[in-house]
């Protein structure tokens, strides 16, 4: 609520918290928990992976993704190299033999 008179520039601003009886200590506001908080007990009891487990897991995932990418690129390169006069055995050989792109992709790991 703003009160002002036209004769002077006297302004009286009222606080929105005036008259409230709740006092919150400042230390309670800034004492935040350091451990994760869970809604259910089942989540809190579940064991989690540590750093070395995560490192091994994500290294394996990266290797697997690169291997699949290299295999897919080798398959595409082998299919693109088909000739109309090739036999079925020769076409299978083109696909199964590693291409340079597939080898490079898998050997980066």
C-alpha cells in the first residue's frame, strides 16, 4: 500500500511480511543435504556403480558402438562393390572381407 500526499513527497511503503509471526532462522535455509534424497526406500537401498564400474561399462559401450559402426560401414562398402557378373560366393566374400573403412573405425578404440 503506497501513501503519498500531494503537498510533499512523503512515501510510506509497507512490507508484505509485516505482522507475520513465523521466524525462519537463516541457518536452516542454507543447510542443504549433501546426500541424495530418495522418495522411496527401495531407491535408497539399491546399490549403484562406482567410478571404475562406470569407466569399464562406458568403455565397453564405446567399443561395441564402434564395432557395430565399422561392421555397418564394411557391409555397405561390400554391397556397393558388387558387380553384375559376380557369383553368390564372390558377393559373400566382398561382404565378409574387411574394408579399410571398417578396420579404421574399429581400430580407433
